[in-house]
């Protein structure tokens, strides 16, 4: 599974991205969750997702039927509005 992540430093903090296969095709309705928690999201029909998170370090887990699970370390910065 190939995972594309986009990070933004804004208020509130969030992580968003898209999940695609090795051919660049979106993986719709994939599961994304924060490891060791019950917090997560499902990608939309275009493979895009959004998670609002408090500042800190997280391990995101990506899963999709027929693909191996993938984990990615992310850090959400503590930023204030301008």
C-alpha cells in the first residue's frame, strides 16, 4: 500500500492525505486509525481522509482489504492562529 500524507500547520491541527495503490489509483473506504486508540477515519471514494488531532506524535495505521497494513509516524505541531 502506498500512502500519501499532507501535513498542515494551522488551527485546529489536523492530518489529511490520500491513500493510493502502487499504480496511483485511490483506495476508497480504507481504514486509518491512531495506533493504540479508538480514534480513526475512513477514506472517501477518492481515497482522501482527514483526522483532527491534538499536538503530539502519533502512529497512524492504514489498512485496506487485500493489502498489508502500513504504519506511519506523524507529528502534529502546536501552532497558534495568526
